[in-house]
C-alpha cells in the first residue's frame, strides 16, 4: 500500500441509507468504495467535501445537444480547425459544422427531420451532404488527404495518431487512455452512455490536475483491457501527487487499490454501514459479499 499523505474525514454521514457513518478516507492513494448495489457507495461519495480541489466525476448527463461531440466538448476541435485553416489559408470557422462550414440543407446536423401527423419526426440522412454535415466548400479543403468530415468520422484513437504532432494530441491521447478511444470524434454526446461521459470528463479534468478525483462506477461497460488502462490512468494521477477515490464493483480495480472501504452488509435498509476497512489482501479474509467475491477471483 502507498503511504497516505493525509485523510478526508466523512463525519456522521446519514445521507439516504447511510447509518451515521464516520470514516477517514486516505489521500495520496487509490481508494475503492465497495459493496453490493444499493449498499450506499454513491451516497458515501456524495458526503465527501465539495470544493475546487475535488473533481467529482459521476454519470449524470452532460448538458448539450446533438451538435455537441467529443471533439467540441474536449476542445480538440479548436486545434483541429486551426490546423486545417493554416494548411489551406482559409478561416477556421469554415471547418465547423455549427458555423460557416455548415451544410445549408441540414444546418450542419447531417440529418433532416420531417414532421408526421402523429407529432413525431422522421429522421433521414441529409440528401445534400449525405450526412457529412459540411458544405462543399469546406469539404474541398484537405489536411494530409483527409477532409474535416473524414477527421470527425475517425475513432478518437485513430485521430490521436493522425494528429500526433498537433496541440490536439494531448487531449486525444488522454481520451484514449481512459478507455473511450473507440468513440468517433464527431459522435453526438447524446449517443454516449453515463460511463462514457464520466470517462470523458476524467480525461478533460486530467488536464487541470485536480488534487482529488472522485469517480462513481467508472468501469461500467468497459472491456477487461480497458479496465486495466483506466486503473493505470488512476495510478499515474496518484504518482503525480493526486488522490483517487472510486466507488466500483470491478474486482480487478478493487484488487489493485491501496485501501478499501466496504459497505453493507446488504442493500437498502440492510446496507449503509462500513463493514470493512483495510487493504485488498485483508479484504479477501473478510466475511462480506465483496470479500468473498474477491477471494473467489483470486483462488
């Protein structure tokens, strides 16, 4: 276990089903808050201090519309547009589907909507731009043989390689590191899951280097290899001087944490109490649901 650099104290927490919980959360470590669904993990996270030093990354929807994408939300599109503009000696706003470069027929959405007598809209690919979102003038300019539409259709990890020498590379690499490199740069934010939104926030927050990161179920929907990458990101944040507190159920993440706070024994009215505090090795000997699951996975 890493040596803690301090503690965050949760004092007499009684939020939702928590039962007057008082616990010290180590800092400078990877701390896992565990327990069965409904045991009180998210409630305990909500009782942590909230200030400018704590980056809280949950799965609540990010405000935005179909026009918002990973490229716009992360700020990467600003650097990409600037590079296209410099390469073609034109204005950068020509390479925005929300500005001068937008297809006039669909207003840069790539789709059109036709009302029906029942009040619903029928969505169809724009007949003018064929879903590319841009007018022909914008698509006539290229960067290393790729149009702006080609770039926005790239998976983030592919774009990170394409822009490896660009200012955009930093955020694109961070988005890949947190396990969402498969998402397309121009994909609407409305298409993304809660876990994908949270990991995108993590990649952006990594840029401002918050002292404390708090994540709620970040492994949801991740492949085992991506969980390994995510834990690696958490460990790199800690090595850089940050603290990471994660409410999660994934046994590999729990096993690689420095300290575990296990809630239970069960869910709802039968949860809300701290039933274990200690290292993952000690947890394998504990008579809790998480302890038994961790023990079975390492048998």
